[in-house]
């Protein structure tokens, strides 16, 4: 049975004394994580939380499970919160800790949160909101360096665990839910509902040839990698990696300074703990990490794989990493909350890295724009990047968006998150970018991410986000917000010349806005709403 908690329990029984989760000074074995998450499950059940109805008795977006909000920074408690909730047959969901009051109220209400596990630093925010959240039955506060007092009526996380009995979980099912809320960078967040078996097969199970519980445990007994998922666990890219590593019997590490990107702390952690692999999110994470490597030497002899998930690394940065770390491999992993893993690309020293073509994962494809069938390889036809098979049930409480994102084509149900793509003659995928941030200039569709990648080839560019701004003649024009590297100057013509080596002339920016800081989500993904507002202000369009 492919249930995330069942798999973790089975591996823990096979390798109880191996290290499972390390955060700062806290080093937890598989047996200890099992004990702590069983105790958390008991706390949730003691407060009446769990599964009320099986999925077979439900319809549409209905859940049948109580939902637990994880309002946490990275740390052992985040992954414990996920596993503990699963063992109580609750469905945990991610909370973006950058949200303001209004956004948090929307999220907790939309998700029907029954419990909230939160860091003490967020207690003042929750004190303002809790009277407006009558559905919440349990508040679990994780002590931290903020020193915030326990909210009235809340339970201290460690005290609650210490007083609970670590009983073996019962009744777990492959139909139990995994919920992932999208970031909402182009709209309000939406809760994607997955069966646990489906999300395991699509994103959280690792490259295993045998997808049975017995096969997974046999593989895990050999020991897995030592891995550092650097982004916030509140985004799928990070906790997907954590569960993949656990599925292989490995150890998950969390850097000591987990609340912000500290390149020295990350490389020092890899050096000290002899970590094998790390996950980041695109250039937003990669650029400061590469700059730190250029300034200071570390013993990274144990390190062999750098993965980017959630955003593609530019070819220029890939080649810089391979120059600085010639013995590693780079993996660009493409996927989404609505599809799981869909494509990948490996790069290694000795061959020029690129950022264009990807190998399609099983069950992934490109559908025609009118959804009449598949795009043919080598046809130069732009279509929708899609996946069939192990895909979500839909969006929580949103039948309309569910029908649009998960349509049936020729008798098969697909996930179509919104990325545009082509299939090359050799069968490889050429990913163009998210349709929601596509720029229509004079009738030509221009993909923002494609232009961003082209501009970032210039060595003076530290970061770049591209948006469409109003234009009297063309409807929209391509506008690039650029942060240059320290000591560099913003040379528009030089940036255009570099970009013109990689994209057609009509895609080049008509306007540049140079910024001191680029606003991005904690995951590293671009905040296009902020970029549009900033560009409009700079161009006098607001």
C-alpha cells in the first residue's frame, strides 16, 4: 500500500537506528521520528481530529479528513507535522509565512483548517486572527528564539508530544489526502488535492524500479543519500525532495539558518555533514550560492548532485557551477503542484550546459492548444504541457477550475497546469513558459521566462523578471526588470545584444527597469504581480 506514513513506518522498522532528520543540534533517528510523529498523531486524535468518511463515500472536492495548517519555518517540526497528521489520518497543508492577515484569513477559511501548528514567532499574527477562525479546534505552538509567549488556549508542541502515547497508526489508506496550496503569485491560492498513492508515484517516491512496499523497504535498507532541501518546506519542491530521500532510506538535513538564504551556512552544512545532494529553486537561490563559492573554499568532496526544482537554472549559471564544482551533476527538474514531476535535464562538466530541452517523464506529453490530441514531435506546434495517469483529484472547493485544469481528452484525464511547450523532432521537450505570464505584443505570443533566460546570459545580470506593460500600438510591450551585479552598470544595449543571441528580435525588451532589489517568493519564484506594479510605476503608467 502506497501511503506516505505507511512507507515511512515500514522503513523505520527496517533501519531504526539510522539518522533520519537533522536540524542544527537535533539529530533524530528513524525510530525517534517515528516515536515523535506517532505522539503528534495521538495529540490530533485526542482533539477529535482524523478521518470522518472514506473517499469512496465522497464526491468531487469533498475531503472527509480534518485539515491541519503548517504555519512554520523550516525545521524538524515541519516534516514531523506532515507525517504526524498523516498518521492521524488528517490532511496537512502548507501556509506561506509571508502572507499578511487578509491572505491568511482567506487561506485558513478556504482550507477549512481544524488545527494550526505554528512557530511562536507567528503568535502575534494569530492572536489577531483566531477569533475569526471558529473552525480551528487545536493550536500547537512550536517554541523558537522569538521568545513569544504561548497563546491562551494553545498547547506547547514539545509538552504535548511528551504527554502523548506513541501508538501504531491504524486504518491508513492510499486514498488519504495530500494537499498542496499553490503560491498564488498570479491569483488566490488554490488547494490541490492528491491521493497519497498518486502523489507518491508522481513526485514523492524517488526513482525506484519497484513500487511495492516490500520493494521500497528492500531498497531503503541499503541506505540512501544525505540531502539538504534548501528552499522552504512550505513549497512542494523542498518537501518532495525530503520524502524522496526518505523513500530511499536517506537522511534529510535542514540548514541551521533556515529562515533566510545564507550561502555560507548552506555550504558549511554540506561540508560539515558530508552531504551528497542539495535542492534549490532556480537562479534566485543559485546565484548567491555560486557567488559564495567564488569567495571561499569549502571541502565539498562528498557533494555530487545539485538539483533545481520549481524554476529552471539558466545555462550561464549552470556552466558557472560546473566550473566551480567540476565533479558534480546538475539536475533541472520540471513539474508543478498540479502535475508532479514532468521532465528533467542533466548537465555535467565537459559539455556545454543548456536551459532548453528536457527529457519527458513517463505519462507526460504536450497536448494541442484546442485539446484535440497530442502535439506531434518536430511539428513546431506550441501546445499545453500535460500529464496523465497519477494526477490530482482536483482543486479543493473549486469545481470550475478543476474542470479547466484537469480536462478529459480522447477519453483520458489530464493535468494541464498552464505551461506552454513544444516537442522537438528527437522527442525532447522544449519548455516555453507559463501561459498566465505570456505577453501578447502585436499578436505575437512572447513567453516571459524565455526572455528572462536570454537576458541572464549577460554576466552583469544578477536577476531578471520580465512582464508585459501597455503599449499604444502593440497592445503590450516586453519590459524587463533587472538587478545588476554589484559594481556593474545597467547597459540596455549590451543586454539586448546578449539576449538577441538567444531569442528572436521581436521578443527583445522594449523597456528596461533597473531595480536595487527583486521581490520573489521565499521559494525563489518570481512575483509577477509585484513586477507589473513596479514596472508601471517606473514607466509612468500607474
